[in-house]
C-alpha cells in the first residue's frame, strides 16, 4: 500500500470555478432580496405601501370621509417618523 503524502492538498482552483462560485453567490443574494421585497420585509417596500393611493371610485358612498381618514393616517405616520428622527438626533 502506498504511503499518503504529508503535504496538505492545494486549494488552488481554476478561474472558471472561482467565477462560477461568485456568480452563484450573487444570484442567491439577488433572489433573497427580491423575496424580501415581495414579502414586505425591506424598508423600501414599507414606504411604497404607505404612499400608495388606493384609487376610490367616484360613486363610492362616504367617499369624502374615507379620504379624510386616509389623509389623517398618512399625517399621523409622517408625524411619528418625524418624532422618531428627533429622538434619534437627541440621543446623539
């Protein structure tokens, strides 16, 4: 039986293998980011959800009340964000 070499195996790879691994890694991260955006876990998805107008039909009953409620909610969210910003600035 031949003796085993005492030297460790070289970790050199071909450039083709190297770039293939990098490409696979990029694709995986891209896929994760896309899923996060769809599920609403990212910050930009939250902002889009807040700013999106539902488009109420003209004939909708109590349309004015609904519009006012939505506007108040929007203002409340903006005010809350401002308050959080001020708290973060004060914490510095």
